[in-house]
């Protein structure tokens, strides 16, 4: 078992999830600039904030 207390395969799965969240945040970030609808913009901005928080939490978990 590693220092973080998780098995190697679990660490790999968390790493994959972190990659997915990074891709989602990047895509949402790029889409936000192209959106004119205020309601959709709020949804995208909220999603970006949530993704950034989750990325931070996953990074902390990996360390």
C-alpha cells in the first residue's frame, strides 16, 4: 500500500478521473466565451467553478 493509503489501481483510477475533470474544465472554459445566452453562461460558469474545486480536491487526495 502506498503512503496515501490507497492501492495502486485506485490511485490510477483517481488519476484518470483527474484527467477527465481537467478536460471538462478546459472545454467548458472555451465554450463560455462563445455563449451569448445569460442563463447558459451562468450554468457553464458554475460548472467551471465546480470542476476547478473537484480538481483541487482530487490533487490534494493524490498527494
